[in-house]
């Protein structure tokens, strides 16, 4: 039997930072859902809160980068830890972009499929928040990346349906361009959650 000994560095709480980042994702996805159901003035206020969450997620990622630069012994591969923090941040960036575009484009009623996209993102965020603390032991993480992959496939189907409906039924080209920008950002967010889950799977397979 082969034993792996990698003591966690004293005073550096990487797993807490990853969990904090995932908490920001959950907040961001919830705010995104609220933006869709709000009137235009309220949307602007909620988008500002989403931007705050995005800045907080950036800060959590930078704390990981700083800690990695200052730490000799890390819980697992240094590059994997860096990419994990970056992947968490990418999820938030895409959701923030979607919320910002809804406000900047002054969109009124959005296609129902947009709400379905956001509902998938909320599920992804919840699963990610639940998974990050389990990086300490790797227990039960296989179900996480399997579920995220399933949700990303669902997001792909919704994305294609929204685009088809948009192209077939939109009254003008400007509306198509605006709504497509939002649904593209939401699709990128779903893809980002899948890339994040893939990073987790890679870490577990390498470290097991």
C-alpha cells in the first residue's frame, strides 16, 4: 500500500477559500435569477450587487494565488490548485456578464428559456458549494462531476432551443443580437461550471 503524506500548511486555509468562492457563486446565481424577474430600476440595483459578488469572488481567487506563492507545501498539486481557483472565478465572471448585459441592453421580457438557463446555473452553484469542502477528503465527489455534466448537457439543450426560438420568432434583428448576447453568456457560465467540475475530477484522479 502506498501512503501519501502532504501536511496542510499551517495558517493557510485553501479549502475555506475555495468554499468561500463557491458561496459567491451561489449568491451570484440567485441574484441573476432575481434580475430576470425584476423591473428595470430594480434590475440595475441587483446587477450592482452581482458586481459586488463578482469582486468578492475575484478577491477570494487572489487570496488563493497569494497563498500559493507564499506556501512551500500545498495540500495537492500547486498548478491544480491555481487552476481550480481560476475556474471558480470564471463561473462568476460569466454570470456577472449575463446580468450586466440584461441591464445594459434594457431588455424587457426575456424568453422563458433564459429562466431555464439560470435555473440550471443555480443548481450548478449549489452542487459546487456542497463539493468544495469535500476536497479535504475527496469523499463523494464523483457524484458532483457526474451531476454537473448532466446539468451542462441540459443547459446545452435549453440554449439551442432558445436560439432557435429567437431566430424564428424575433421581430427585429436588434432584439436577436441583444438576447443572444445574454444567452451566450449564460451558456458560457454553464460551460465554466463543467470545466470546474472537470478540474475537480482531474485532481481527485491524480491524488487518489
